[in-house]
C-alpha cells in the first residue's frame, strides 16, 4: 500500500474524489509508478504529478489506467469530465487572485494631497476593481479557448474512430475501431494516427500509437486483428512475425528498429 501525501485543501472536492479513486486503483493493482508508466504510455513523473494533485491527468491517461487496473472506464471518465470543469474554474480563481496585486502595483497613485485624501483612495479603488474585472474576463476567455482547442484536437485525433456495438461489452473495455489512412511520405508509410518512430510499445499498451502500429502491421501482411488501439496477443504475434520477416530481434516489442521496418516495409 502506497503512503500518499495529503492532497491540497485547495483542490475542489470533485477533483479530490477523482485523484483518490486513481490512488485506490493503483494501490489495488500493486503496480509501481514505473510499471504503471510502462503499461499506460505516460511517464512516471507524469503519474506522480497526477496522483499528488499537482496537475489534472488527461482523459486518455484515466482511460488507460482504468483498463490496466481492470476498472470500468466509463465511470472514471464521467468523474474526469466533472473534475476537468472544476479544475478549469479553480485555475480562473487562482490566476485572478494571484495576478491582480502584481498589476495593481503598477498603477500610478495620484500625488498625495491633504485636501482630497478620500477622492484619491476612491479613484485607486475604482481602478483596482476595473483591473480585477478585466483580468477575470481575460483569463476566463483564455481558459475557455484552450479547453475548446484541446477538445477539438481530441475530436480530430479520433474523428475517424467508429464505436462498435457488440452483443456483450466487457465492463473494463469499450471497443473502439480506428480507421487506417495509409499514405507514403519521403519513402515512409503513415496511417494518420501517429508519426512516432521511437516510442516503445509492448503488451497491454493502448492508444493511438498502438493503432498506428496495427495499421502498418496489417499493411505488411502480418494481420494484427482489429485496429482497436489495444496491444493484445494478436498484435504481439503479428509483431513477432514482422520482426522475423525483417531479420530483427524477435521479442514482440515495437522498438525503433521495428518502427523503421514497419514504415519502410513493402506490402506482402
């Protein structure tokens, strides 16, 4: 059982609830932070920040952790959606209260007079209120724009994904089928899901990089199964066949040499 640091009292209860749930999942799985990083594709330092409340984990990290730890991702993703909204609201409040005094210090004060001290204080108070209002609106708009851009990017990355509706759906895995958009650039093949050439992928990894590798394995004729972004037994065997055909070390792990062979291979 991990000895967790106490979470900041400034965290919103919904954010606090999500982080505590993620901590319990990690404790139940008995995985170290490095093992969790290897299985989810997010670094150990990132998980330390997420689980200590210093930054909010992205949606994909929460979903990957749920799958690795055998939990229902749909419940966690609902909690994450609510926590993300509260996190953004908390950043608006923090930024407003932090930045306002620094900007107010730059406001020139009127020359001191003995005749109108009340009027001088009133003008400073009005100007301070105006600065705080402008800062609040600006920060809120900036956060809204960034949140919209992030969601748009996620929608673009998964724009071609088609959700299946099987007769029975596992409680710990909701299948997603990705579309391969194969194209060749500068002598290398890409499937439109990731342009990586060096990230390490192995059994139990999930995400767009796995789907990209599955598309290239299918193009090379080694049949990884469905293009679902899940590195399972079929993908493992397909990688081993690809490595054997290419004269590489047969270990079932997609490493830089295997990426190079996949991107440069001729279809069988």
